[in-house]
């Protein structure tokens, strides 16, 4: 108890600062927004069916939060379930604040420059009136033209649900050992700054990747999944594995090389399966809602569906045939999810049989990626396979656009031949991944150091001697060994 | 076994009566409905998109049953999970019967009087024909004009899903100690009579509160949540706390004043989190489906979303900052739900930043309300915080309409200034709460006495001496001490 | 480990064959599909609202997979939960492949003959283009005319979700004792061949049952539920009961006649309840999506809803009144599901009060059916009551069309009088059930013999002496006694 108070006193300044800023700016905006003169004079055409479908799709994506929560809680050990559930629940709240205050303008505001969108805070939402059924705030002309007759509020909600997905991908990879506040702060920065930056390059008004490279990413194979997966990779790597996953912390600063004697079994396979099925359902909204043309929606849903089923079937045949192991439930789940991530970048550009191939490769890629992360060289502990599923399959799916995209798709307007397009896809994806990697590393480190210096008493003790920046950051980000052994449930706030 | 038979023999008459009435009236209506002469001659305009959105919204609200079931089952102790699940499953069946036979006509039938709607039983549903795509039965002109080109069946389904919510709010507050049949009977009366009565005052054809006070309740902050919360409060108070929650039943008729030594920990935090996320999803249908204007739906969804995330964030900052306690998962959940209830009454009237304030206050209000109920003065045992979430936030949200509503909203047509409107909101809400309180108390008491006199053998033994009406009612409503200790799972029918 | 390798070596040929065939044919089709000359020249009218509703309905039906997974995992014993979850997850993947490669053409392709649809493999999906918003491949004129302005991809997805339901019904009845691959292979045959055959008779272009008998099955009471339930019945009967369910396997080849001393309690009532509520939600899409006329959707949803609530209420009153037993949660769940299955065949033809009767009878029928299967004569072990719920209620619902259907429904065009229609319904349903029974028996037997001869080492040992075909098939299909005792979780692949 007293430790908590000590700790809180250290956060005091941060909390005060944050809250004050929030409310001051909020109040300013609240008064600033009322004048009717801000309401644009023109009347938009408002398409009810387009907007309703966009909302339905956004709600499906929103529900993916429940999918991630179930998937991750079920895959962790019992004693950490509550902690991971709390993270998955609050992360959407944090994302909403970060995207509303900072991210949305940076990502979708018109700026005319190739690197970042509009500088500014908050988004002005204007109530529809009889004279204006579909009011857009100023500075979002590109978005209005792109989505045509959809409501601005619907577009924001749809995009927010995507941004929230990016943040929630991270939580699984760093599960069971990250401090609650470390995760919260990182999520805020990820959704408020990192994701909008690289997102603007691909989806923004005049982002350099899309315009220079003719790079295509339909629903976010790179922008959402590779970005989220990269941030997850950096976090999982920086934090070191859970104790016992690849040996134990020794006195000599590193993980011992013993084989893992402890079992890290999923605590509830019912939850993981339910989580997978909820994510699967949500993905139909994720991809299906990303097309502007309603007549494309059924096709997008079909490619999404066949990619996922092929991912599952690939695992079913690959496991016994190639590896000689039994099929595990978790492999089927990750196969399906791998198929879904793989088709995300291309679901409106490819035909159904290409989708089958893309999904099957994605499914197998997850299994290979899992083994890769566990090799002695890497030894990265990713409790829910977030990195193989989201990063590896996200990259594969982006490259697959170059291989399988069909020119006659109204969603795909490339004039390149196949080999050119493949190179462009690889280039674009690489830039996003590298930048995300660097920015994530910076962010994780700064947050880690902040938490370390804010309260060294509750920091991780190992390694005992090292004092490099990354070591200190890890010690700030990671829960104490006692908490890790007992489970993080008792330490939600640390 | 023999006890069961004895008990059943006592219910015999009641069951016979109910079943007979049901089938006789049913058969009468079935024959009465067939003649085509009843079908109105006019052809309605039928709007597909409006009706489809209404159905989607109603399905989301229907799915909130799963949310409540998960939330409450997860928050109870393991041994009572089955019992609370059974209640949450059957309550929608009971609500449907009560609303079909009695409630809908009382609430939405045209009557011209300010106190109650149409007197009569059952609703006549007419199959659409080529000549009449949208047949309305007679006596619902107000409803038809209000919802314009929606199908009558869709409107009924939408309203039923709302009525079902009212009933299911109660189950959490009385969990772990109420008799199964006591809850069933109360739900029937609540949805068949109490809710339609006060609902008519606010949403009915010429209800006195709406017409006299210019009272506004957009999606049911008062009509659904305050009503359900009040009924829950009366039930939780009348039943006394679970044994051990605030001390134990002593020989001397009252709860001892000792501190609680026993833990009442939620049995499954995965279920509670899933329940919260399902409810969150459902709320977008709850509020989003309540507007007549499709172009308002996205805005309503945005205010709903920001109120809920602000509720969650408020808890995140409030818990450590103000109370000095750690953030608990259950607090985050209740913060989100508090934000959602708070915005229900005003989501179409306010802008996004007001929604943030309304939701944040609602989130904090839940924590304060929880502490309030646990004070020595009150000691009301509400296992899932149904009263703070639904009653307190429902009232706050209703009052907030007066503070934050914007006159230029097409959904809000008040000509009052702010202070007038606040007073009207307080007056209207108070009338509904007081009347619901009295009628709930009457209903709980009558049902308790009925169950007590029907079979004193299986009634609660404590307090041993008292014989006041409320004491006897409590003894009739509450399961025996043995059953409470063993868990209600073995006594679903008692 | 070595056993696994031995076993895998035996599957080698089968796996190679399957995979090769799949990819060869796939590649062929992939190249064959590209030429633009295949794209029909005409431009379809594309109705956005009709297609969006169809997709929403299909997504709800797809989500029923989660419902079945939760319902069945919760109803099984803990040690078998993972196994049943894996089956429920992969079965949709298998169904998708079977329906895409074989089933869809057999069921919905134009052939002009009364017994089966188009012979051929794969379905050609054509991307929409500016000139053709709604491209249909050749050979599906009947489907296009029936569904009018819906997109072909949407229709396929909708029908696939139905086909997947048929397969997933089976998994519950054979749970806890069937080999993983036995179930996979049967599902492939069921969805690829059996279901499309009988489905064509009722829903196909010129199926003999629909055209000869004027048989009506609105959303699949016979085609989906009776077919799935029959396949489940054959499987459950052929496999014999779980050990201990009705006595134990003795040395003398048969189950001893002792009473069951072991409890087969559901492992997680939270999951079963959640599963029921998800299925309930999905059914609104199942029935509501099956009408061509959007103005009928609300009515269909209402009849569906009242049938389910009546099913639940019937159990609530029937259990204590007639059987003298307490109401069990599982009975309420099955009552609701029984009501839902019962109304499936007739939800667009009947009025609301008829729906109440149909649902109530269906609910009670489940309880009666459960007792019937447990009688000494039958002793069929159906862990989740799939047979009573889907077969018995499916048949009852089909017959109920003859009793309650109203001629003025635009969906129902019978010119028969009631008694004729009842006879036609019974005849049609019987034909489907009998044929499904025989084909299922054949399929189960062939798969069982294949698995038996492929690897006798891992086959079931009892009965020791018998060598009839059915005995051998059972020994091939069933897991070893050790695996059954330990739970199938360790033997997903066997």
C-alpha cells in the first residue's frame, strides 16, 4: 500500500499535466465549436446505404477488441488473465483519445506535403442539420472525395476502429511481463503518432509511398498489421522472454541456455477459439468495409473467407505431413488468422483462387515464423504469436499484391507489370516496417527510462549489472520477478 | 424430490391458470386475426434501409442479453453461475410474453389520455401483402407517424429488445440470493406493467411527462436504465445482502456489524470482460437505433463511443489519483458501462466534447455510487453494481440533457433555456424514479408474500422473529441459507 | 511419437492425392478463369440494400459457428473441450472447400433434371467491373432469377454459411469419442455431396420434391436441420455411447446394462449459455436472410423470436408441471433452440401466434426426444442433444408448414388444402431423411473401414470378437479406450 502511494506521488506530475491539458484543450474546443459559422455552407449528398454498411463494418471491427481480448486471455496463463483483459479493454479508450486528439488529423488531414498530414489537435465534429446532412469539417477534402457520400462521423469511427486494432495487436506479444502503464503510454504514442505517420504515407492525401511507388495496401496488411506486428516485435524483444520460457534469469545478466522445463499452456482454449471466431467475423468488416464500391463488398468477403479457410486447411495438412507433429488447436487458430492477415492487403484486387494460395501460404508462414522466433539465435517470446501472424503475414500479403493483383479490378489501378509492382510493394512495405521499428524502439526506450527513473523500487532487478540504455529501459518496462511469478493480476497499476 | 412435488402442487393452480389463459386468448386471437378485412386498405411507404438499420440495431440490443449474462455470471461466485445464467436466458422469453400480451399496447397504443396507453391484450401482427408492404394494426397511429416508413414488426422487435434490457438489469443486483420464480414473476410484471406505464409518460402518444415538462430522454437513460436500476435497488435492498457480504445473519434478526471476512471475488474475469465488450457493441445499436434520422446515426455512435472511452479513462486516472487504490478490472468495466448509460439520454443532442464530459462524470459516479451503497448507512449488496451503473448514471445522463443539449440538433426541439430545461429533466426523472420505486416495492412485496405463503418450508429462516410485511416478503423471495451457502445452482426452481 | 509417424506414413498417399488434386485443379481453374470473354455481356441490376442485408444475415449465420463451438465445448467434459473446439473451428474450413469444389454446383447449378444439379467442379467467381456490377457465372440462371438483384458472391457466401451449419450440427452428437480425421472426412462428404443432393431436390432449379410435391421448406428445417440431425443420429448410433454413459464396455462385446454411475456434467455452463445466445442471434440472420422480400424480414424475425421464446417458456412450465423435475439450464437452452429449429421451415408463412404454438411444441419435443434416445431400446448417446433439437424439431417444423401456413403470404404459394399440404410435407421430409440416413450410413461406414484398415493399432478395441462391417467401421472411427478416458485433447490428430 505504501509502495503504491510512493509510486503514485511520482506519477502525480504526469497525471496532473495530462489531465489539465486534456480538459483545457477540451474546454477551448467546446466553446470554439459552437458557432454556426464553422458549418460549411454546401450540402453534401448523404448515402444512407453506404453509411450504414460502413457503420456495420466498423462495428464488426470494433468487436474485434473482444476477439483479441479472448484470444490473448485464453492463451496466457491463468494468473495473468485479468491483467491482459484489462489491457485489452482500456486500450481502445486510450486509442480513441490519442486518435481524436492527435492521430486523425496527422493521418487524414489535407496538408499537401508527402510526409505528414495536418498539424493540429482534435477533430471538429459537426452535428447534421436540415441544411447539411453530411457536414465535413474543413481540411478533409481528400477524405470526402475518397469516401464520397459517407458521413464524416462514420468515416472517423471506421478509421478509429482500425487504429484501435493496431494498438491491440501489441498487447499479446508483451503479455505477462509488461507494466500496465508502460503499455498504456506506448499505445497512446503508437496510435497518436507512429501509426498516423506511416499511415499517411500510404493512405493519406499525398503520402509519398502511395504516390511515388504506386504502392497498394487495400485494407491495411502493411499499415495496420505490419505496423502493429513490428511494434509488438520490438516490445517482445526489448522485454526479454518470460522467465522459464527459454531458461531462467541467472545471476550473470542473461538467460541461461537450459531448455524450458516449465509449461506455458494456454489457460482457456474455449476463450482462444471464441476469440479467433470473433476476429474472423470482424475481419469481414475489416476488409469488406474498406472498399468504396458496394458491389465489391461480396467479392472482398469471399476472398477474405477463402484465404482464412485455406490458412486453416494448410495447417491441417502441413502439420502432420511436413513437421510430423500433431495438429494443435492453437496452430489451426493461427493458421486461420494468418490467412486473414495475408489477404488483408489484396482482398479487393485478387480472384478467389489466388486468395486460396495467399491464405494457405500465410497459414504455413505462421508456423514457420513461430519456430523462427524460438530459435537460439532469436529467442523472442511472443505468447500469442502476434509477430508471425501480424508482421510476417502482413508483409507477405503486401508482397502478394504484386504477384496476384488483377488489373481489371476497379479498386486496383496499377499500370506496372508484375515484377515492377512486386518491387514497389517490397520497397513500400520495407520503409514502413523500418521506420516503425525505429520509432517503436525509441518510444519503448523513452517510456522504459521514464518508468525506471520514476520509481526504481518497483523495477525489474535483472540483469543486475548492465546499465546500457536498453537494459535500463527493460528494467523500467518490466514487472518485478515476484509479480511475474505471482501473476500480474495483483499489479495492474505497476 | 418429495419437497419438490409438494411445492409443485402449490404452484399447480397458478400454472394451470396462466397456461389456460394464454392458450385460450391465443386461440381466440388466432382465429380473430385471419379475416382479411382487418388489413388496412392503405399502402404504406416502406423504407428498406430504415427498416434494415432498425433491425440491425435491434439485433445488437438483443445480443446485449449475452453481454448481461456474461457480465453477471462472471461477477458472481462460481457456485451461482448456472443460476444467474438461467435467469438471464429465460428473462428475455418472459419479457417477450409480457410485452406481447400486455406491455406494448399499454406503452405505445394511442389512447389520448396522459397516463396510460391503450387498454387491451396482444398485438395484431399482419403479414405484409402485395397491396400493403407495411401493415400497421389499428390504434398505433402515433407510432407510425413517429417512425414513419419503418415496418411495424421491426418497431415491435426493436422496442421489445429495449423492454428486455430493462428486465435483465435487475437480475444482477439480486443475484445469488433470489428465488428463481420470484425473479421470473417480477420480470413479467415489470415488463408487462411498470415499464410500459412510466414509458408511456415519456415516449407514448400523449404521455404527461413529455408533453407537460418538455422532458427529453433520447434512448432511455430514464425510461430504461433508471427504471431498471430502481427496480434493482428495491430488490437488492429488500432481499438484504448476501451472507458474509457485510457480516452474517445472527440470531437476533439483523446482520452483525462485523467486517466482511469472506471474499466475494468474480469467478471469471474473462466472462465479465467479454460481457462488457458485448454490451458496448450492443449500445451502438441501442443509441444508434433510437434516432429517426439516418444521417444522425453516425453522430450518435460517435458520442456513445467517446462517452464510454471517457468513462474508462476517467476510472484509469481517478482510481490511483483520488482514491489511492490500484485500478481494478471491474472498475474499468463499470467505468465504460457508466459512460454508456450516461450518454444514453442525450447522445443525439450533444456534441462530442460534451459527450466526453458526460461519460467521464458517469464513470467516476459509478465508483462513488459503489462506495455509497457500501456505507454503514445503506449496506445494499449489489453484486454487479447494477444500481450505480444504471440508476445513478441514468439519472445523471437525464440531467445532463438539460446542461449540454444543443438546440440545433434536429432530434431536440426544446424552446427552454438551460436552467428551465435542467429543472424539467430533474422533475421528469424524479417522477419516473419515485413511481417505479413504489410500484417495484409493491410488486416485490406481493410476490414475496405469495411465495412465502405458498410454501413456507423452503423460505428463508432469518430473521426468526420479525413478521412485518417486508420481512415476510423477504423470507418468501430469498433462498434458504443452505441453498445460499451451497450455491443456487442446485435450486434453480425454488 | 513413433506411433504418429507410423500412422502418418499410412495417410501419406491420401494426403498427397488430396493436395495434388486440389492444387492441380486449382491452378487449371486459375488460368482458365482469367480470360475476359467468360464475363457475361449483360449488365445486372445490383441492389445494394438487398445485398447488404444478405451479407449481414450471412455474417450472423457464420457467427453461429462460434455459437456451436461454445455450446458443444461447454456441454462436454473438460478433458474433451479442446478437441471439440478444434473440430468446430476446422469444420467451416472443410465445408468451404467441399462446397466450393463440389457442393455448390451440384446444389444450385442449372441442370434441368429432377435429381441433381450441375456436374462440374469449382465455381467461377468473376470480379465486378464497371460494365458489370453483378456478374453471374454461366449455369446459374435459376439462382439469379430467384434472388434477383443480389450479387452472386453474396449468394454463395450466404449459402456456404448454411452448408457449414449442416456440418457443424454433427460434431456435437459424436463428441468425445470420434477420431478427428473421421469427422473431417465425413464433413467433407456431407457438405460436398449428401447435402447438395437432397438440397437440390428442395431448393434446386428443378428438384423433384419441390416441383412434384409442392413441398415448402422456407429456411431449411428439413434441408439443413433434419439433414444435419440425421447424419448426427447415424454417427452417434454407429459410434456407440461414451463409456459409462449407459454402462461400460464389457468383455462380451456389448454395453453392460448397469445404470450410469458416472456424471457427464457440462464443463462450462457459461459457454453453453453464450453459445445458445450466439445461435439465437444467428438464427435471425438464418431465417431473416432467407426471404427474397425485404418487407418480409421483420415479420420473419418476429416469428423466429416468438417461436424461440415460446420454446423456452414451454420448458419452464413443462419441466416442473409434467415431469416433476426441476428446470435445468440445459433444458431451457434446448427449449429455445428447439423453438428456433421448429420455426425454420415456416417462419415466412405463419402468423405470430402460430409461431408461438410451433415453438412451444418444439421446445417440449426436445425434452421428450432426449428421454426417447435414452430409453433402453435406443440408448443413443448424444452429448449435446443435437438429434432431438435438429432432427426431431426440424421434422416437426416441416410438418407444421402444412398445418399453419397462410395462403396470403407472398412467400407461400400453395394451392393445396391443409390436409393435402400436410401429407406433402411429410412425404418430402421423409424422403430427405431416409436418403440422408442411408447415405450417411454408407459414408460413415466407408470412412470407418478406411481408418480401420489404415491403422489398426490406434483403433478402438471393443467389441473384441465382432467383425461385422459396422463393428469394424466403429472400431475405425472411434478413439481408443485410453484416449477416451484421458480425454481426446491429447489426440487431436488420431
